[in-house]
C-alpha cells in the first residue's frame, strides 16, 4: 500500500512537473528555431542587399547616361565631344571600371579605370585588353538595362550591363558599363561571422565568384585557390555537398522569405555544416546564389543549451520524486502497521494481533477502530467455526481456472528487421500507424488460415494453429499463412517505395511440436496463451534469419518438425544449426515460394524442393 500510494503521489507530481518542463522546453525550442530563422533571413538579406546595391549603382548610371546620349550622333568623330561625359560618369561612380560606347559599325570607344585609379580614354583597337572586361549582349532597341555574362580579365572578374542608344528612331549604338566584383568580395569577407562561418557567392550554377575563407582551402599545385573557380576545383568540401544536401523544413519562415536552409553532411570525419542561401536573378544569363554556411556544431550549441535546461529540469523532477516518496512513506507508516496485522489475520493467527492504538488523525482513528472491531468479530466467529474449515473458506474465494493442457500445434513468430532504426525517423503517430498497418496484414493472413494470434511483442507477433480447435493440418496452414504474409509484405513494400517511404524487412520462424495451451493468469486477469519449448524454438528460428539472410525482404525459417509435416514444399535445406537454449543441433529449412510456389489452398502432401 505504501508503494502504491508513493507511486501514485510521485506519478502525479512527476506528470505535473513534466508537463511544465515540456511546455517550457517546447517554448524554448520554438524560440530557438525562430531566432535561427531570423538569423538566416537577416544574414542572407544583408548579403543580397550589398550585391544588389553595388550592381544596381552601375545599372542606374548607364540608364542616366542613356537619357543624355539618346538622339546624339555616336560615330568616331563624336568621341572627343562624348569623352568629358564618359569621364564624369566614371569619376562619379567608383563602382564602374569601364564605360564604353559601341557603334554598330564595329567602333568602340570609352573610358576605363587603371589599377592606380586614374581614368583613361581608349579605343578598342588601341587597348584591346580593356575590351576583355565586358561583353556586348544581344539586345534590341527598346530593351532595358541588360546584364551580360561575367568576364575575367587579368585575374579579376567583371560584371557588365548594357543599354541601347537610339537616334532618330533607330538603334545608334550601345552603352556598356563593366563593374569589378572585387568590392563584392570585400563585402563577403566583412560579413564573415568568424572561424565557424563561410560566406560565398556562386554564379552560373557552379562557379564560385566570392569566398570569405580562400586562405583556409587546400592549395592547388602549391598555390592558393584563385577565383573564379568551379566548385569541384575549389577544394571546399562543404560546397561540394551543397546541391545534393537535403533541405530543412524546420525553417519555414526562412523558406517563405526565399532562403534555402540545407543540412550538408560530409562523408569523411570532418564536421557537418548548415547552409543558408538565396537566389538572385537578373544580373546575367544565369542566377547568382548568395549565402553562407556554418559548422553545425556552432548552431547546435543553442540546442545543446536547451538539452542542458531540460536535463536540469529532469534532475529536479527526480529529486522532487524522491522527496515525495520519502514523505509518502512517512505518512504511510500507520498503513504499514495495519498491513502487518492484516497478515496475521489472513493466517488466522489472531493471538499475534494486538489492538491498534488511538490516533490524533480522525480518519486513521476511524480505520484503527474499525480494524479492531473486525478482529474482535473474527475471533468471535473462530469460537464457533472450526479453524481448518475457516481457513478453507478464506483460501477458496474464486472459481479455479480451466486446467491447461498439452497439445500438438504449430507456432510462428515474426519480427521486423531493424525496426529501431526505422522508427527513430518517425513521429509517434507515424510509428503507431506503421505497426498497425503491418499487424493488420499479419492478422489477416493468420485468420484466413484459421490460426490464433497469441500476442504482439513490440514489433513482433506470436500465432499458433492446433488449439483451441484440433486440426491435423496445422503445419500446412501455418506455412500457407507465412507465404501469404510474405506476399502481403512485398506488395506493401512496393506501395511504400512508390509513396517515398522506407520498405520493411521481415523475419519469420515456424516450428511444430507439443506445447502447453490454455488459460494462464490470476483472479480476473486470464490469458488464453501457449507456452513451452516449442514457442522458444520458434523465436530462435526467427532470430536465426538475421544470420542466414540478413538482406532478404522476407525470410521464413522452419524446423525439421514442421517441414516433415508439409512435405517440404517450397522449402530449401539450410543444414543443422546450434540454437541458443537447445542441447543439440536443429535442422533448419527456408520456406520460399520462389523455389516452388504454393497456392493458398494446397494438398496435405507436397514434394520436396528439387525432388
């Protein structure tokens, strides 16, 4: 009674504190992921703004110049008149490195910024190396500012934007501005949060044009990595996993803002990473991907703090539970005294029962006085009823259970292979649904062959044939049920693969022999069950499937006793095995309908596979 009260009170306290702790941890988890969502949005947003501000400045400049140059002659003779305009525009826009006018006749002239920062006028024919900084896209007369492909010149990378120039309603030329990405690279390095973070920009799908940690990457031919470079050639293990890494759905707010968060797991012993990226379009033929990745350990510290808080809460619950049990035991001492005296009453040893004293607690005092009155009454009854008869009346209080009996039957035992690893990726409702659907297939196959499902043990099932109704073909019926289970599991796996779910693998053991079957239990809790060595051997056969066919979708192993009763149809001999708990070796057969298909209803005598 003391233990029961202690458990009840402690359970109530534990459940209450667990609810409070669970709500607190849930709120903290939500807050943590909310902050991580905000971090993803803010970090990628800042990088996107820096990129857009730098490039849009050049686009605004060429659009502004277009209003001045439209309608003016643009031939080579006009270059002296246009030179001051171009010089002023480049001088006013530090982001522009080259500003060039292209004439439809092939003449190109403009202004470029040298490495010293000085501005120089040029013609393409005179300074051809400057022309490698820009590219003229194919645009029409009414086209807006259009960004061309990235260009590499003297180890530097340039983005270029072009607008058409119009005179008298016809296309008179093009105005192109080339912008160095060096400033973008400086911005990328400035936004780097530290040694656990890397900021990067990818263009044209797999070309890295900015990277904040180039010096930490492995050298190529003894030289530091140089940009631009393809992801595969850069030596950044994390970026190589970027495209193939799974997307995390926990970052819903970040996803809604266009931020893609991915879990980048490395195949070696190196750290895992978490990437946060955003796609930018409109600055060339392809799209740009801007973002950063972090070592997962730096992000998981936030979650680890949550686990630390939860651990402190759990320790507090354990301490509170221990104190509550101590208090309950102290409060339950009077009940223990009643229980001690009640044991003497149960054995009719009334001479050992002393009267309980009075108590200052009213409820206990009432119990004490009622117990004392009961003892007095039993003593008085014992005066008129023989003690031996009274003991029999006290001992026989309920009807005896049905006598268990030994029967010849066949048992099967099933078990899902690797269920723990399968279920750890599922929620509780998904796990329950998986088991329910699986057991439904098993029960249907067993009941279709007239079998009895004994119990479900975790992800396994025990069933038997031959009781309570007697039948001579119980081994054949059990075998047909196992083959039906195999077909059902294979069909369910095909459907699971189509739905994108993980298929399951199943082991089944079959054995025939004598076992005890009947009502087993106590008081009002009885179970009609089967026990004995036959059940144990059945389970051992199922376990053996792990060694015999570890990769099989369904493996069915039967003992020699079962196979001898079914004629070994569809069975292949595997040899003798020493199973745990058995004194001698057991001959094991594999039941497989691919060896010799067996129809759901078969004759009692079937041929041995291969005979």
